[in-house]
C-alpha cells in the first residue's frame, strides 16, 4: 500500500512548474492527491486531481473582506474571519480531509492554515513549502503592504512553526524565515527542471537569438529588455514567450517592440512548463534583466533561470546575488554590473559567437547537477522522515 500524499496549492496547477515537478516525482512512490485550481497538465499514474473552484467575490463582499484585513492590524481574529469566510478555503479544507492524507504538502503561505487544520483532524504530517518570502511578495506596492503584508506575516507567525518541516527556494530566504520568525532549519529545494539531454547548437555569428520567458507582469518591467535589445547591434534578436498577466500589458510590450526595434523582437506562444527547455534550446542566450524592488526579487532563483541552463543557453542577467553566484561558479554567462539596459547591451555587443558557444557548453554540463532529480531527492528524504516520525 502506497503512502497517501496530498499536495495543496491554491494556484493554477497546470501552469505551476514547481508544483508539477512535485507531483511528477512524488507519484513514483506515493498515492498523490492534488488539491488546487484548474487541472493537471496531463494524466499520471497514482495521481488524482481534486479541483477547487476559485471564487471571485462580488464588490460588496470584497469591500467587507478588505475591512477585515484592515481590522486585522488591530485584532488578529479578523484575519481568521477573513481566511475562513472564503468559500474556496473552506472547500479546500473539506477536500484535503477527504483525501485521508499521511502527509500534506502545503504550497505557499495562503494554503498553510488549511493544511494545519486538516492535519489536526486527520493526524497527517505537514510540510510547508513557502516558495519565496511571503511577507515581501509585493512589498514595493503600497496597497499590498497595507492589506496583504500584515495577513501573510500573521499566517507565518501563527502557523509555520506548527508544520513538521519547512522548505523554500533559496538560502537567503531560508535564513530570513529562521531569524525573523524563529523557525528551526528551513531547508532549500531549488526550482530546477527535470534533466533533459538536449543538443548543443552552435551560435550563428550573424544571428544571435535571445529569449525571455515567463509571466507578462508589469512589476517585472519587461520593457527594459526591449530598451536593451534596441541598443544591441544587428546580430541580435529577442523573442518573448509570455503567459498573459496584467490586462493590456502584453499589447503594450508589443507596441514598444515595434517602435524601438522593428523586426528584431518577436512574441511567441507559451508552452507547457515541462516543454520549455526543449523549446528554447534553439536559442543562444537566455536574458533576465530585473531591477529588484523587494527582498524576493533580490533573492530570486526563478524557474526560468534553471530552464535557460537546462536548455543549454548562455545566461545574461543583472547583478542578482543568488543567480550571479551560479553563473560565475559555472562560468556559463554574463553578469552585468548594474540593471541599466545600456550596460547589458554593451556586454552583449562585446560577445563573440565562440564565447557564447563556450558558455552554452558549460550550461549543458551544469544541467547534469542543476536539475529536479538532484533537488527532489532532498524532498523525498523529507517525506520519508515525516512518515517515520
């Protein structure tokens, strides 16, 4: 009889790369129940999806919820009222309990109270996967700091130490949870994709292809990469492969691309998370130019970074410490000295095809250790420890 693992994530499951990798790896040993929004990306043996309907409240109820969040700054009871008044949270709790789990893997802080309450009723062990640092998710936004930050701080302070184990995506984030909230030993599971033996593709010295993929989110200021590309020489083109985010933002980027670098910037349809490395293997350089505006952005080790490496691309990034350490350790790309588009453009213009090819070959070599198999073996060891306890 396989142990029962319930993976809870109040996210759109079929586009959530980290959660999909957890499901894939865990299904090798566990009977996996997935509780979240949407659907699976594909059918898998020993995996059952239990969808939770995402609830968008009408304006009057949203106003009441906002008032509860403000009241939570005075009495934390209001945060509990806010949380459990949401129909999708109550539904998710009911479903998690019905899966009769031995282990509940709760993804991100918003699902943690559900996991702790379900564990109290079922005797399950809880692994809390914080992903990033919840109290700083959008700390550059005044409205987020006013309404959401106190809520997430409360959830971590109230519930995280009740979990039997906790993981996050990066070492600096782990240390901040430990020091700020007094949590013992937060372990790190990085966002690397499964290993794929992809081919080395020599760089055409007359046509060097850049790629950036991810969400079309305004706060990431993707227009800076359009400015950058406009300052590079004619050898370079840039493709965006973006999941639509903020309404109208993708069209704004397309308009700016046409104005600033006509015929050199293209937009292509996104693909499923597992297909990203093989899809972008045809490019030469993965580029990521984000000027951080909060702690999470400073500590980023995103999916796309490891997907660039798995695809065998050279990597071009701004001076973000966690990513820069890996780039410099493996010598697989360039790290700009600042986040200005002109600085990155100058560095790109200085590269030869031979230098890019050397970096690409180093990425392919680094991918043999920077992959989900290496990371998720650590996760499986945590599951085993929780079952033994």
